[in-house]
C-alpha cells in the first residue's frame, strides 16, 4: 500500500470517533420532564374549555402563562445547557401555572 493510501486510511480511522460523537450530541439540551408537564397542563386547559369549566378569557390568561413557561425554557436552552437553577425556576413557574389552572377551573365562572 502506498504512503498516501495509508495516510488517508489513518485519517479516516482517526476521524470516526469524532464523527460519531458529533452525530450523537443533541442540538439542544433535553428537558423531558418540563416538556411532559407542559403537555399535561395544556391538556388540562383544553379539557376545561371543552367541559365549560373555563371561560374564553380564563383560557386566554392560562395560555399566556403557558407561553411564559415556554419562553423561559427556550431562554434556558439558548446557551446549550439548562442548569439546575434554570430548571428550578421553570418548575416553580409551572407550579404557579398549575395552581392557576386549578383555581380557574374550580371558580364559579363558567361558559
């Protein structure tokens, strides 16, 4: 085998782990718990609208709160790392949203 072919083969073999790592690394950090909770809270809002427990105005306010959590999550992911502090902050906001959803669904206002 010529030196050129040997050099090319060595470069390809040396580059394989780097290529595999680049493909395995996610583009944005994963936040499955936050995402799943957002989905569940959205379902609660949708169910409340469908059942008449939430008025259109209440649902709009709750949707605005959900959008705030989404913006917080996007901001946390922007630098490629979601820190424990950022996760706690998002979780606290989700807790507030959950309480708001429960309060609005169980108050005296209906469609």
